[in-house]
C-alpha cells in the first residue's frame, strides 16, 4: 500500500478556508494525494471522491458520516476530524465499523485551558469587579476591605469534568498554589492520584470551592448537571466559569444569584448561544460574558491543522493514531 494516502476534505467552505488555508493544504499535499473538497456526499462529484478516498478530513459543518457514506467509500481507512466535538458529524456505527477516527480535541483544548486558567486567576484576584469599581470611583480605595479574601494563594478550585480540557487546566494550574478538587464519575482513584488532585462529590465541590470551572461534555446525562440546588450550594462570592456548554448548568438559577450579588459568573457559553439583548447577565456587575472565544480562533487554528497533519503522517507510516477514539471513548465524548 502506498504511503501517500488519498485524502479529501469534507466540511463547509468557510471551515476549510479558516483551518486549511492554501499553505496548510500545500503542506498536506507534500505527503498525500489531495482529491478535493466536498460539502455534501450526494452529488456525482462527491460520490466519485468517496469511491477513491482513503482518509476523510472533516471539520466544522461536515456532512454526517454514517454507514451509508461508508458503503460509498470502500477504501476509507480513517476520519481525521479537525475540531473537538465529533458526534454531530460521525455516527457511532462508524467507530464500531473499524474505521479509525481521531479528533483535534487535544489541540483545541489548549486555548480553552489557557483562557480558563487566566480567568481563574482573574477571579481569585477579583480583577474584573475591582476594575469596574476603579473605573467608576477614579480614586484610591481600600482594596482589602472592599474585597476580603482577595488573592490566588491556596484558594480551592473545583474542576467539573476530567475531560481533555479539564486535565489540561489541572496541568496548567500546577504553576500556582491552588488546591484543586475534581468531580468526574469516570475518574478513578489512581487517575486522581496521577493528576495530583482530590476527587470529591459534586455537592462537596460546589459547596467548598472558591472557583468552579465546568469542563464536562454536553451529553444527555450532563444536561442540567449543575442544577438550581447545586447553584444554591455554592458559597457566597464564589465564581462559576463555564467554557463547556450552557445547558450543563441551570442558567436561570445562576443568573438569579449573580444579579442578587451573591455569585460571580464568567461565561463563554450560554443558552441560547447568543442571549437575548435584554438579558440581565449583560449588565450584571458580577458577570463577564464572552462570545464563545475560548476555543481556537485566529492563529490558534493553525494548531488544529497541525494536529491533522501529524495524524496523517502516523497513518502513512503505519503508526497508531495519537488521538484515536475507541468505541468506549466515543460514548462519553461530545
């Protein structure tokens, strides 16, 4: 079998242009035969490419790959997904079929984890509310009396979900003197020991953490994982950071406590994706909203393309994929 794999891109044109500009496609073409780019699997042109392709590179807006598509792609060996979330684009049956599937979740985790750690430190230092205070006062004020328990030293950070991103956040937090606790029903005691964290129940994490950061995948089992009861367990002046998915928390319950001046919230994700213009979180003194920017943007998209190129090189040399998904892993992946 030729080490030069026959490769095709299957994603929206916008996603292709963002993640795989010409220089990235040229880099792939140095070691593989690029058959083309398709945005659907039904046309004669798309069917012709599927009949010959060995590796599909998918991404945001990819048409869904299922057993029907596999039947049209008899030579397909692998799907290299150039983003994190994969279930909307690849059916579980594909993973069970023996087709190798990998994602760029680990690459996309890097900017999310960096954003999260930055926000944890800002939250511990009370930078965001203090900056607003300073902007409004425009004079000296007693920082410590205005913000008691200010500081990042030995604060407790609760990580909800020892996912790829959650684990990277834990790794980056080692540079600080935080006490890190984790809730994840799939985290074994040995894994917790390897991560140098304490595994606790969700109620304990919510009730005792100064900062709670959400990194669970969006699955039916995690919808409303942090419900109104859980939100109400959080100690006064704690901060909830969510870079995962909005539906994992009870947003109404969180909003009520933030507006009441009881909690802080740093939200990169909400339900709906863009809140209605009059939503109180936009103007709440204790809330910071960002428009889902924690993931890969701008120069960070190059890391996604690099991840795909590296996986393609492993395929060509007969090595195992570094970020391959087993059926068991697929079941708990978003």
